[in-house]
C-alpha cells in the first residue's frame, strides 16, 4: 500500500479523534483549495500543530518537515514517512529545501511554520521578529500560492480539551506576494518580504472577530 493510501485511511480513522481531543473548531474550511499545489503556513504553538492542521485539511495532504532525530526511531520512522513527513536538520538542510520544492512543483501541499520554532504563550504579532525567510524562499522557487492558517487558543497555549480555533485564510496568489518593482534588491530581501506578507496575513486571522462566523 502506498503512502497516499495509508494517509487516507489514517486520516479517516484519526482526524476526528484529534480534533475532538483538543476541541478544535475549524473556521472557513471551505477556503482550502481542492487540488492546487500550495504552501500551507501557520503560527506555531506546539509539537501537535502539524497533526491538527493535517486533521483539519480534508482536500489535500500537507507534507511537513520533521526533525531528523525522529527518523532514527525504527517504527516511528516508517510511520511518519508514510504520513508524508520528511527529515530536516535544524542547522540548515538543503536537501529538505529541495524536497519541499520538488513536492510543490509536483502538485503537492507542503506545510511549514514561518516562525521556524514553537512560540507558546505568544500571539503571532508578538513573534514577528522570529519570522524566517524559508517560506519566502519556497514560494519564490516553486512559484506557488500560500494558504495562511492560524491556531488561536486561550493564553496561546495548546492543552488537551482546552479548545482551539483553527482559522483558514483566503489563499494568497503568488503574484500578490511579490514586492513592488525595485523594493527587493536581493534574493534575501525578496524572501523576507514574502515571508512577512504571509505572516502578516496570519496575524490578521488571529485578530479577526469570529463571533459572526460562529
């Protein structure tokens, strides 16, 4: 059985369980693209975030980077590979970047966290200075749109049965992520601009009034 089939079965079996376990309320699920390749970007509160995002996504399988140490655990390594994860070295891994670009160019969805690390206890806008250039690099190299998402909890900490609002934003076309002509004078400037535009949209989702939507 291939990894896509395994993922589909596990999603059907476990997605609702994990959403129930953390009391996840998914808002604007219909904004998730049906079949386009895109980069899924979200703020990062806990190690469980990739699982909750994957559980909430019903139309695409997000492929997340995972710490390379996890792939040294025999049984776990096989499972997370079947779920579409791939290893990354936190110190910098060109192989993981190439894998991400290849997945995007082949029509897949890749998930990542622009902050680059977990930031529990902080609202997204408080962590703007932690935003890395990785999202911008992948977007520019693969020429893909971005689907912004936001995890919002009490005190910005994830707890069992604590309640989570997972807010899906409108997809941002690639062209709308680019700076005005002459604004970016280097690749680094370009990647930084794209990453911060994406994270600004995540911040806006966090600050959105959900009372009418509920």
